[in-house]
C-alpha cells in the first residue's frame, strides 16, 4: 500500500496551479493516483473545525484539508505549517 495520498480537496488545489502536465504526472506518480474522496464525514469535521477555530476568513480550504487528514487518521504534510496550527487543539 502506498503511504502517500492526497485528499480530493488538495488535489483540486494543486491542479489550480500554476502547474504543467509534466508536474502533474510526476506528482501523480509519487502518490500513485491515490486520491482520497471528500465525503460527508469530512464535511462535518471541516465545518466543526471552521466553527471551533473562530471562523477565520480564508481558512475554509485549510479546514477541508485538515478534516480530510483527521478523518483518514493520516499525518498532514505541508510547508504551510502555520495555517494548520489552529487545528491542533481540536484533534
């Protein structure tokens, strides 16, 4: 099993780019096209995170991404660690 994956939200954000076809193919190869579905459980958790962390403007996508990782029981890899620190007390 490939330990690397991307939530559907992250994949969409990545595809928003700017990226080219070669970069997309490289990332797809690394994650082996392992895209995790965003469903009801993730949506409920994302709304909870948004409400519990002060409904910060601009944090909605971060809530979606964090919720995907939390529901999957996965570690979140990011270079934007500060964006996700508000969620640590809610886990």
